[in-house]
């Protein structure tokens, strides 16, 4: 999103910073296992496709649980939902570190995914709500949309959320490498400890958030997907996420490096994700519009996927790191699109959108490693490139459903333009 002059990314209440810290740790869990995937396979006598189920179980449960987040938070409030999610992550991350088989590890990662879904979906609504209220509007986490007076705070908060995503994704592989080099179990225990710290911070710094006046129905996220713009955004993101997680979950097996090497490569990748999310996407959106940024980022990701398939070892490292640029651009563009393209309450729109898009993250890791084992090691990247091409096709065919984003871009351009003398 694009902050106005009134709002600042760094001018947030302590409750927002506490939630953002916990979000960083939550997103660290996504890439935490990347550097230790080969070590897990070796220590638990598992194949790459079996180990890839760590991602599949995590994101499959995350996707399905997204449908429950609004129903839960509308009944017990945002803060309690955050704390339940954090508590589940602490428990299942610690249990993952005690696993004696890959099936146990996959099961504990599924429980971890449930906690992560409750936390991540609610965190965005809580961050936006707290920042919007601080900016002079009304909280957005209760299900409504802030009026224009509070919009600057919301936009700054979403950039902060995307920064937390990028920082967490970049630090996850680095922490996984440093701890995993000592023992493959330590990254799981480390995540449990950090999430426990986040639990304490939110307990003490975030004010209790009462349930909204209207309770969210279980069917609300699915009903929200009946909106043409939201469904277009969600299913485009599904194919994009397939390509995204092909890079994240399959490439560690291709690099042929130790934990430190894999961790450094994906740390560089994560830095690109963070920089593109926070500093690249907003000016590009101001100049070209959100949908055109999606086209650009998907096209770049096709180029890097083909590079991963065709180039040698050095090219794989470079393309992996640089692929973080289009991924960061798309993360911000798609988040904005999901929040703005329909008139659904933000938490409901986010739940429906994330339910569909995380399915891409669930499908890619296992199918990519199976394709490599059964057919050819380059094929997963060609499939990833094809998925990006399909995503572009969806945007083209259903472009009339995204006209609301064009109006949002015009509104931002008018608001951000200098006042006449």
C-alpha cells in the first residue's frame, strides 16, 4: 500500500509494534526449515518428496483454517485469537523439535499451521485496526472499513505488515542455518522460544479487543469469493503462489549446499522480498497501477523460473536471490488488491483470499519434488513458469472485475498529488 504524507510507517502505537514483532517470528516459520531440509531427510531417512510434506501439511491446514479465523475472532475478539494462535505455534513448534520420524514432523507442522493461520489472519486486521484508530479513523479489525480520514494509518500499517513478512522470510532461513548447523532440531525450539516472547508482548501491550457487534458467519469467506474481483485476485494468487513455493521449497534440494550455504542464499532472497515489498511496490503502484505491477512481477518471475531450469549452479543461486524481487512486488500488490477490490469487510476478504492462495503453497512443494524424482529436476521450474503464465491469463481475461483497483489507484494519485499553489 502507499502511505500518505499524513501517515508514517514508523509512527505506530506499541500494540502495532508488538503484533508486528510476533508476525516477523510467525513468518520466520515459513522459511525456517529451508536450510535443514537435506539434514532432515538424512537424519529421518526420508526422500525429498516426503520432507516436502512439511510445507504441504503446514499450508494445507493454514488454508483451511483461514475459513475459521473470522468466525473465531468475531466471537472472542482479536487479542484472544492472536494469543490462541501464538500458543498453538509455541506448542507444536516445540513438539516438532522432538520428532523421531518424518510423519511425526509433518503432523506437528500441521498443528503449527493451524496456530499460524489464527495468528496471521488476525494480525493483519489487528495491525490495521490499531493503526487506523491511531490515525484518527475507526478500527478496521472489527470487520468494517476505515473512513478516508483513517486510511493513511491503515496503508502504513499494511506496509509494516508486509515488511514483517519480508523480514521474517529473510531471517527464517538464516536462523534455520545457524541453529540447524548445530542440530536440525534447534530451529524448532528457537521458534517456540521467540513465539513465547511474542505471546508475552501481546499479552502486556495489546489492549483487549472486544468482539465486533456482528458475528462473522462460517460461510462468509466463501460467500466473499462470489465477488468477481476478489475471486480473480485469489485464483491469480493461487497460481502465483505455486511458483513462489516451488522456489522456496524445492530449490534447497537443487543447490547442493550445506545448511549455511542454503541459509545465506535464502537470506539474500528474503532481503529482496522485503525491499521490493516496502520500497519497490509502492512507487511502482503509484506510477503504473496495482494490476500492471502484477503483470510486471509475474513476467519477471517467469524469467527467473526459466533461469533456474536452464542455468548452472551459479545461475541457480543468482536467479533464486533475484526471484525475491517479483515475489516481494506481488506480495504487496496482491495484499492491496485483496483488501480493496471488494466491499467485503477486510478480515472476511482476507480469509477468503488466503484460503485460495495458500492452496498454491500446499500443492507446490510435494508436486515439485515428485516431478523432479519421477521425471526431471528442471521440470518443476517449467511448471512454475507455466503457472505464472496462467496467472497473467486470468488477469487479462477477467480484467473487468478489477476496475475497482483502477479507481483506488486514481484516488491515491489524486490524494498524493501536490496541492496547487
